[in-house]
C-alpha cells in the first residue's frame, strides 16, 4: 500500500470533511464533544483558506488529514485525523512529517489533544512533541524546529529554497537579505522549483521584477529586486500582470522596504559562516536564518 500526502486548499473541503467525520466519529464519546464533529463543508473551507491543509491517501483513497493554522510562533495542526481502517499504516507519521515540512522557517509545530485520550497524547510524544500546557480537558504539545540552516554549497541552498517553496501559499511575502553573491537568487531558484513555476529564475536586477506563472494552478512567483527601488510606490508602477494577493512575492534587498506588502512575511537572512572570503578552490559556505514575522 502506498501513502501519499499532498498539500490542499479550500477546494478539498469535501474530502477533508469526510475524513474528519469518519476519524473523529470513531473516537470514544467525550465531554464536551470534540469541536470537529460540528464542522461542515463551509467551516472546513474557511479553515483551509488560511494556510491550507494536508490530505493523505492510501492507494488513492483519502484516509487522513490535517488543517494548517498560524500561531504566534509556529504552525498549529487542527482536525488531525486518520480513518480507523487506515490506522497502523504509517499515515499519521507521514502527515506529521509533511506538517514539519510545511512549517519550514517557523519555530514550532503545535497541537492540542484531549487528556481523556492518552494514546493520542502518547502518539505526539513519540514523535518528539513535548507537553507545554494543560487546561482540562486539553493538553497542549509542541515540536520545536530549527530555523537556522548551514548551506555548504549552491545545491544545498537550492534544496532549502525548494523546501520553503513547497510551504508557501498565495499572498505570502519573502524578504531576502544578504550581501552581493550571498546566494539570494540561488535560494529563489529553489523556491521556484518547489512552487513549480514557469521559467528559469534569474536575478531581476536589470528588469526590477519578473513574474513566473504557476504550472500547477498554484500561486505565481513575483521576483523583485528592490536595490534600485526608491519605495513601494514604485512597485505599483511596474504593471505586473498578476495580483500580489494571489502570488508569492520574493523581494531581494527588501529589508526596511517591503514589509508593507503583506501582513506577514518570511525573513530570509543569508550570511557567510566565515568572516573572510574563501581561498580559490575552497567552499564558500553560508548560514541561512528563516523567521516568520507577523506585523510591521
């Protein structure tokens, strides 16, 4: 049997709701009842419109799901469940791994479990989550994530960008900071591969901005070089053929300038891990720090 986990949005509300009802309906009666049992297709679609969710299929049949929500310092998993017939097949573990990928750059993945279900609490603890709080009948758990990555070469930088690209949704803003030659464009190339957009990503220095349309009905990638922009007003004059609300916008040299483009942003800072440039023929490693910021 083959488990496949895919990222979904509001369009998958019906199949997510079906899994939620089957998974949560099979659990022992709780007092108060689980909020999940009161969901309908419209409420699930609203939840999925924030950052989407995950659907796990077993041989093509939806058997597991999780909705991704945003917390102050991480991603919160909501409506995490696996249908009874699919339990014991590794579906839940695959969902956790996909959720960690989706939380790249954030400090934690968080969940809330019921204290009446010790096996559920134990599942999260076996996957590295630790209890951070209790408010009967709820148990709060978190898995702490790294936000700093060493990238010894361009391929590693590109793969990190690809991982980040798979976690982004329409309306996201990425602000890249780093000296000339730090690897900002290489990171963005990987990001474009993760998003599956058209066209090879190159430095936008001479055109200020490029739009790379999605090849998979996802968000477009808007790649901006803010080095020669006098302010955000000039971005409006670029006559981009896509809306920033429906695209992922990546701004090189954007610190102190691009923050007003969105309510939240991923700040990517790329630095050399050594003070001086390497000698000829030696590697030039970088350290990449990722930080999600809400507000200005």
